[in-house]
C-alpha cells in the first residue's frame, strides 16, 4: 500500500474527503504556466483510496478534465458504492470548488492465491548509471522533474542515439525512473512514473514533441522493493492529433510490478526553441 510522503495529502474531519495544496514541486509545464502533473493526480487518488478503505490498489483509471495550478487547493472526495469481503469498488472526484479536475474509477483489495506468475520480461537495456537523463522542459524552475530521476535507456535521447534525426521504426522507448529524494516505490510512485507514456511521443516521432494526457490507467501486479523502475513503453500509434501508448514497469530485479496505458493530445514544439532549451549538448 502507498504511504508516500512525496504527496502531502491532507485529511479532514470527513474520512472520505481529503485535500491537496497544489505546489510547484507537483507540477510541470513552461515557466509561469505550471499545472498539476497528471500522474500526481492519479497518485493522489490512489493514496486517498488506500487510506480511506485500508486496502491496496488493484487498478485505477483517471480521466483528466481540467488543470490545477499553484497555489490552488484541490479537494479529493472518495465514494465507495460497493465494499465486498475482499474487493472495494470506488470512485474519486477531484475538484477545486465546483470545477472538476479529474475523476478516477478504481478497485482496491487483495485475495489469497497460490498462483503468482509473469509472462512479460524486462527488456535487455543498459543499467541506469549507463544512461543519460531525459532532457528537462524547464531547467530554471523547481518543478516535478527536479525531484524525479528519469533516464533514457532506449529512444531519441539514448546514449547510442539510435533514432536521432528520424522517426522510430517501432515506437519502442525504455526509461529508468526513481525519486531523487528517496521515496520508496509504491502504488503512488508507480502512478506518477506511469504518466511518462506521453513523453515517449518525442522518441517515437523523432521530433521535439510531447502530449497532454487525456487519461491514465494503472494495473498493479506485484510491488516489490526496488530503487529503480524500468519503464518499457510502446507508442502504438498517432492519428488526428492524438497519441496512444502503453507501458510495463519492472523492478530492477526484473519483477513485473504494473502495467498502464494512456492517450494524449500531441504537442509539437518549435524546433529552434526546443534545441536551445531542451536538447542535451554534445
């Protein structure tokens, strides 16, 4: 279960209501236009669900409706329409006053079983210490990316420059991720890292690009102790200005911890601005 201090979720007198101060460290975006990172939104909902029900997350899916910006205060309401012996089906509504920011549907719980297998294997890629960091959108301001250590094992910005100058042949990107401040990997941190699927748009297209998430789905298999998360991302396709992709997240020992999927609105950046601000040197 998640009890991550990375997200300072506040309780209220109502056990089904929580609130979150929107701080720059939870946000991304250009200077002066920071907004809550979608993965933090899903992580906040999962944290609220787990604390309210006392059960671990099985799956959760978020639909993003609006933006939350510093210094907003966001309310998180947990609804539990069905609580069974082993599984609770629940919903979360995150809002600022009456403006909805996102909604989450989820299931939490666990059942004893003798079966535990995985068929997906972690890709054979360089270790994190042998990979370059992802370029940061905004290097001057302290935002979410300042607190995350994301490195490129395969993709446009990988050390071997496999797809530099052109579109990826298979849309396959592999990242390593962890918190720089030492938070353990739990359901909340997996939800945050899961939201890097849209960032793989740049790798897949071979262009200075990104995407605004429309949704974010996380399915948790088995969380184990690990320093790094290996993110095996597959951009499946782009069309009509939208990108669709999926992710498998592994512990550094190869254990499949979770899978996810997302759709996003493609954003193509000005190449000269991107080169000046974001492209790594050398």
